[in-house]
């Protein structure tokens, strides 16, 4: 049975009306190096919070230093692991469930790279974190990507590989499963149905236009996803708060791409 604590925290991170989820992630510097949009975290977090996404995901050092002014305004998701440019197919454990509780986080999130030589160890870590999250009543999120060296490049966005990722998270008790978008709403619907009500799409690299970003989001929601978890396409935008408001209109109000573009203007 799901604990009351987890139910309370899950309710806090989901939109009260739509029951959908829009997460903004700022955990990129360890995984991919420094981005201009993440240099001044004080300004970046202020702009994001003004837009009002449903939750913010970050590592503990950034949370400890820059999140306090926003405490109580927006739920916090603490990242428990990270890969890096030097070990791109291995997420190592860096933060634990008791720390997430101490930070006041509503959720804790771990990355697992499927098709990696280290997959067995990462799945074991996710299983351990699932146990601890249940113990503390934390929402458990996992970033499940078929990015390992044992998978061919042309197969990474296939329904077969992505459904494997999503089902692995479902099997281990994950509450919110983040994975790549297939690029097509019909095929992504087949991924979503493996774990109904749990799948959020990653934003991936920054899109070339706002219309592309909004169309991808519209397609993801039409496929039946729980929501999205975007990073570069939000804090890398010229108007982070504005693009958040436009994306919220699609995710929570079922607005069209053209309506989102008008909101951004």
C-alpha cells in the first residue's frame, strides 16, 4: 500500500486541476558540462519560479545554496545520481533518501542507463532507492534511458528499447518515469501504456524554434503522458518564465500549439 506521506507529496507535485506534471530540470552541469543558462543560478531559479512549473529538479549543493528563497513556492525534487562526460553510460549514486527528507524535498530522482555494461549495478541502486523512498514516504522518480554502449544508435528511440526502460522503472516501483520521446505520438503512446499515469518525456537538446518545442509537447500529451521534464528548452530560452507559461497552457489546459505561441508573445 502506498504510504500517506508519498500520497501527500505526489499531490503536491502534480497540478491540482489537470493532475499532470511539468518539471524543470537544472541538473545538467555534472552530466554535460557548463551551460550559459546555468552559470548564475540565483537569476535562473528566479526566472523559472516566476513561470510556475510544478516542480524543480536539482542536485543538493545547488538546492542548499539557491533554493531557500523559493521554499514553499514550488516543490523540490532532489537528484540522487549522475553520469558525466567522462563516464557517459554510468550513473553513480551521489545523494540519499534521508538527505532528501532533510532538504524538504517531495521527491528523489535517480538515473539508470539501460544497455550499459553497468546496468546491473544501476538497477540494483534503483531498487535500493525504491526501498528507501518508500520508507521515508518520498515520491520516486527515475530517468530511464537506452543510452548504453550495448545498444545501437539507430535503436535508441525505438518503441522496443523505450518500453524496456519504462517497464524496468515500473517493475522497481518508480512513481514518475522519465524517458526519451520517440518522435511520434502514436509510437510514444505505446511506450506510455507500459506504465499508465507515470511517464514523462525528456526535453532533449534545445529545439530550433518555439513551434517545434510546443508541437513536441502537444504530441507527448496527446500520447497520454503524465507530462514533461524539460531543461535546456526552458532555462536556455530567451524568456524562461514566458515559455513555461506557454508550456503550462498545453500541459494543463489542453491548449493548441498556436495558442501557446500567442501566450509566449
